[in-house]
């Protein structure tokens, strides 16, 4: 019986596990749980089924090569080796590759990327910009040797013979295609002085169109300062940039038709608009002339002096009517005041004096009774005309 320390025991078990060929290249299927991407770049997770679980780790170098985002609950196929982590005394699976079980990794990656871009609003209709009515320069991002470039140029020349076009040649499939397309979009938009850009290629398999399903291409289209028309594949093909672009065309030829107007039709439209404008102005001028003629035909315009005389006569009649009305109102008021005036006259002391009576005053007051006087008092007697002063010699009561 051997006496071992804990460290020695764990080392022996690790060596035994690593010496077993079956455990050094094992494929394990299970459900991912406790998925954690560490700041170091290492991916930690567990694989489990209904009865058991095993811890697993994928180091940074391998984790960077994943084309999908591992998530809890995802069924995966994991190829790796089994060993023991001596510090904890637990065995774990060291993953070399991960692949979704039951669905392709590329399909899953594309699905996850589409959901991510949609959450960010890159597919929102309200961010789509209108195409310019009459572009002065067209930008084209595509292969210089494919049928797409020939179709775009042919359609554009037919519709707008004098249109300037700037072609940014790129690889449209292969490992460098996505970076080339994204870079060409940026360069063309900022240095090509273009008004609109058509980007795309002819049809093909999903693998052929893969460059247009990459995140850097989708973001280059979304951030492009000028409108972008996507023309990738044929009508049934749909890629990420079809969803991000301002307009999507079924084919490269259709993209050229969207981006480039038919100049002959524009000229015809201008001529029609010119004729309508001319007819409208002529109608307005004719209407104005008839209105002026109608005004000139009126009496006020033909004999303005007569109209002034008529107004003057009316003013004179109004002045006379106003004078008579004022006189009548004055007489009525005078009549209304006569009766009260007579009554006031009868009550007035001056009225009594005019009838032959006299007013006797003593010390500024009216004498109403002889008993109010004494012999020798000085009194003043007022008549209708004039007054006298006298002294009382005798008082009779």
C-alpha cells in the first residue's frame, strides 16, 4: 500500500487519464450550462444530460475561432480531451471544438447575428433613406470580372448616358471578400464623391454569398453616409445587407434601375410640367385681365367726378336731416322743461315779490312774525325792484 499526498494522488490520476487514448480525442454531446466567457478570453461551461454533468473549458485561442455564441441550454457537440485539474481534484473536459448539435454552426451564427442587428435597429424602416432623384455620380462595389458589373453599367448607360460611375473592384467570395467589400464601401462613400452606391454580386450558393452575411459588411452599409442599394444574388436570395440597405433589388440590373432614373422620362416630365405651368399662368393672366376690365366698366371708374357729386349730395341731405332732427329734439326738451319751470317759479320768493309782496329781513334772516321784532330794530324790506331800510317804532302782535 502506497502512502501519497493529495497532490501526488491528483497527479497520478491526471497521468492515468491522459494516458488513456480514448479520453484524449473524445466527442461529447450535451446541453450547455453555466456558460461564462472570462475576461481572459477563456470560455467556461458545463455539459449535462438528464443524469450527469461535467465541467469543461475552452481556452482563448480556440474560443476566438467560434462562429456562433454559446448559450445556456444549447445542445452542442464538443471535441476535446479529458484531464484532471490538480488544484481542485476534479476532472474536466478541455474542449478543442464546439459545434451546435442538430443545426449547422453557420446557420446558428447567422441567426444570432441577425437577431443582434435587429435589436440594434439596423433593419428599422424609419432609418431607410430615399434615393436621390438625379444622381450625378454612381458608386459600384462588386467584382470587376463578373456579370453583375456588366449588367449594372449597361442598364445605367441606357437610362442615363452621361452619368459618371466609380467602380470599387472587390472579391465577392472567399476569405478576404467581407473585409474588401466593407473597406470599399467606406472608401467610396468618403472619397468617391458619389450620391448613391450599388453593392452586390450575381447569384450563387449560400457559401458563395457568405461575404454579404458578415457583420463588418452589414455595419459598413448601415454607417454609409450615402444611400445604398443592395443587389446580392437573385430574387430568392436574401442576405444581411439586403435587410440593412436603404433599398433592396432582386438583381444587379434591377439595382441599377432603382438607382439611376431614365433621363428621357425626366425630360418628358419636365416638358409636361412646363406646359402645365404655362397654361396655368396664361389662365391666371386671362382671368386677371377680365377682372380689370370689369372694374374699368363700372361707373365709378368711368365717371369718378359724378360719383363724388352723388356722395356730396347725399352728405348735404344727411346734414339737413340731422339739423331738423336736432331742432325737434330741442323743442321737445324745452316743452318738457316749461311746466316744471312754472312750478318752480311759483315756489320762488322772487315770484312772490313780482306779484306785489315784500320781504322783510332782520339781521340776515327773514322775518316771518311781528313778534320777532322789537321797537328800535333796524329792518330791511326787499321789493321786486330795490329795497329800503327802516327802524321799528311800534310792534303790534
